[in-house]
């Protein structure tokens, strides 16, 4: 199958609750529905947005949490990844930002259709939970990023 190439510049939002846990979404690639994984909230920049503005918009759209772009901290890492999703071959530059949340209520009401169709649920994860799980999550260095956010310890 020939995939459509897509280049994206994204902001990834890492909402952190009062217990130091990060909110992740559980979903799948429609081309591989039997291979679910956990992933961070976020998406592509829109015209004229800063990375923090994109993180705030995506946080609201994907999980219903409203936050001011100025309250995001970071970045806590920037990288470029390549992956496939549906019919696309994606090259994605991503930057991670954290936001403390007082109300951890999650809603999928504002998600786009494809997001609703491929999102199975959500969970708040500690760094220890991530390290102990056998489930797939991205990014793979998320426990170290979470510790940096919650304790100030630089990633190893």
C-alpha cells in the first residue's frame, strides 16, 4: 500500500494532576486496530498559533480541559518521529509542554470524528505505572519527562 506523505509540526500537551500523573489517551491506527497504544494529547499547529496555543487548543478539543496557553511550562523535549496512520506516512516534529490541572474531568465531546472513532479511552499514569506496564506508550521516554516535570530532575 502506498501511503500519502504528510509533514506535521505539533504541540503535545502533558496535563498533570495533583498526584503527579500524566493523562494519556488510548487508541489505535485504523489500519492496525488490533495494536492499541497510549499516546499524549496534541496535534498540528494552525496558522498563526504558537506551540503553547496549539497545546491549549488541542487539550480542550481532545479531552475537554481548558487551560491558558501562558500556563504551559516547558518545552520538555522536542523530537522528530516517523510513523504511519491510516493512509498517511507521517513525519512529525513534536514539542512537549506540561500543564497542571485542578479538574481532571475528561470529555471527548470536542474531538474530531476520526479521533472519536480511534480513541478507546484515557488514563492518568504515574512514571512508575508507565515503567511497570507491558502496554505500548509514546513517547518511550515519557517516565523521564514526567519525573522532570514533577520533581525538576533532568532526564537521564
